[in-house]
């Protein structure tokens, strides 16, 4: 028998009863502690569940945004991207998708704001600057488009888009010398092959030759056309321009040689017509020959 005597009441129980009371107390304490622990961990579990639900919803929305974008429904893509952004506004990936969708839907204000924030986010600077450059081009701000592309050159040295953007903007604004400088930089960085660079230089030089010819500077125009032809002997426009300018300078032999060389490299109907024009005023026999 287990007995307690220490006051007005004496308590005595059999050992079996005492053991059952002790066991019951232990079980009760374990249940109470388990309940307390569950209540303490409940907020974290709710948060994890919410994160998982948001993750699944985000993945679903990303798919819908891409589907709308590829279908050409940019307005719907922007609305879906806005929902995606509202789930987690601090997520850089969601920001990028929202900014891109806004740009495609011509919501320039939102796109500029979000892209501006991403320029401060590691790993997203180049993409953000590309978006800002495209936005500037859409708005017709040539200087800003070039500026963003130049900034990107310092961030992503192996990315081709900054130099492609600068080259395109230089071409659109007839800055032929600037376009050639950009090509030199792209080739120096190993972003384009030598053959591609030469072909592009030939096109730019031919365009500059055309401008100079229109301005009446025939000597400079001939120089540019000749340089273009050396870089790309099969480039018909450069060959025809060089032939025409040589003809104007009284250099019939050089004019014919320019077209003959281009024809040998790659026959083209325009070359045949230009070659015939060189014989204008000659006898029928000379023309046939």
C-alpha cells in the first residue's frame, strides 16, 4: 500500500492504482505537450502549404502566359502575368515575365518600372537592360536604346544582343561608320564569325556608297563600293554600284571587271542586266560579244 499522511486528509492507494494514475498522468501530459507543439508549428505549416499552393498556381499561370504570348494575344498575356506578379511581387522571375508581357502589350509605364527594378537584381541585369532597350526603340528614343545596350556590354560580355541592337540602331539611323565600328567590336569579342562580319561590312559599305553617290561624292562612293566588293565578291549590289561608278569615271575596263568577278563568284540576273548596260551606245556586235 502507498500512503500519504501530511495533513487533514490521508490518502492511500494500492500500488497498481498508483501506477495507473502515473501512466494516465504521463499520457495526459504527452497529449497536452503534443497539442502545444502542434499549435506552435501550425503557422509554419500553414505558410508552407500556402507557398506550395502559390508555387502550383504560379506554374499554371506561367504556362498560360506563354500560351497567350505565343498565340499573339498580348493583352491576355499581360493580364495573366499581372496575376502571376501579384502572387509574389518580390520574385525576380515573376517580375521579368510581367515586364515582358507589359512591353509586348505596349504598357510602357509598367514595363519601364519593373525592368528598372530588375537592373538592380543579380542575374537579371542583362535581360532587364534588353527590355529597356527594346522599349526605347519602340518609343523612338534612339539614344536611350543605344545607352541601355552599351550598359549591357559591361554586364554580359559574351551576350550578342547588345551589339546586335547597337548595329541595328546604327543602320536604322544611317550611321554607317558607327555600324562598322560595332561589327569590329562584335568580331573582336568572338560573338560573330569572320565570314558574317565581312558580309555585313560589305552591305554597310555599299549602303554608304549609295549615300555618297546621292550626295555627289563619286570618288568616296567608288572607294566604299570597291571595299565592299573586296569583302564580298559575290555581293551583286556592290558589284553593280562599283561598275556604275567606274563607268562614270571613264574606267570601262574596271567596270566590266567588277561585274565579271561577281558573276564568277555567284551568277545573278541583275549582274547580267548591268553588264549589258555597260555597252550602251556600242555597236550591236559589241553588245552581243
